C-alpha cells in the first residue's frame, strides 16, 4: 500500500517521496530529506488509514486550509527554484495568516474575493494576481493530485485587471552612458553582464547562472538552463557580446 521513491531535486539533493494508497481512499503523498523520516511517516500514515483516522472523504470539514498549505509548501514548493521558493513562501504565509482557521470546504469564491479586494488595498494589481495564482495552484493540486475536493473554487474568482505595461527602449546616449558607467565600476564582470543582457534580452538571474558549459563558441549560442518558466532556452550570440565571451574563454 505504501511506496517510497528516491529522487534528486533541482538543487541536486536527494529526497524521498512516499505514496500511500488504499482502495476507496485518496492518494496520500509526502516528501522527506531522509529515508528514516520517509519510513516513519509511511508507517504512521498506513496505520492511520487502516484505522480510519486519516482524512478520506472529499471536502471533509476536518481538513483545515492550513494543513493543505503546509503540505503544498513541503511537497510542491520545495521542488521549485530558490528564487521562487523565497517569493512564494511569503505569499503562502499571507494566505495562512488570513485563512488558516477555515476548513478546506469553507473556502468559497466569495471568501477568496474578499481576500483579493483586501490585498488590492496593499499591493499592485500584478502582485495581487500572483498571490491569487499561487493559491489557485494549491487548490488545483488539491483537486487533481490529492483528490480532496471535486472542483477548484478559483474557476469562479475574477482576476484583477492590470494596466498595460509601457515598452521603452534605451536611447543611444543612454546606452552609451550605461556602458561607460559599467566600465568604471569596481565589479570587473558588470560590463560583460550588461552587454550580454542588451544583446540577448536574457534576465539577470539567467546570465549570472551561466557556466562555461552553457557556452558554445563554435555554434555561437548560449544555453540557459535556469529560466523563469523552468524551460531550457538557447539564444544566439553575436557582436560585442560574443567578443567579450571569447576573450573570457581564450585569454
């Protein structure tokens, strides 16, 4: 009834994912950093399910949202990138502080809407929508993976309308002033990083995470392994950006 799977996380660390399933009950999963912890949880959970002490009914009022948010943080958020973990952990904490005392089945579209409007008094529309997107994914996981609810209440929650962003490009004199300031910086890598950013459109974190193994001088491309959406991306290298990289490789 219980299985333990050894996995390697995005940070290279070994984790152990436990899956406990019994006919007529929802699939229960948890992830641990040590095998002993995984075995202990597996044994305790199996016993609870067999004795009927574990939550088994969809929408059971015994489930508190706090339990599900904690479980999401432990099993799902922990597998994301470091920057995402830092940001979304703060967002989860905001939801915990306001909804922890509610049972899972009591979290309605109306309640979420009230929280959205309250958050909108403190945050920008874009930030509000990111908070909503995170909690929506929590409920999507609850419905699709954990089988504890029939439907996601967020299907009836309206997002906040965001203003259209303004697209602006540097004027030639601005670009020149920026690069001159970078040259004068005590950080010897700043000029190269900014030139690559201007040439490729890559984000700061993507550039700083580059390694020589990601650069193919012969093909004149660089491969981004850690992107914002988690997908690998290959970008052409040309002009001064390529020259600077070649100098770093062959000097």
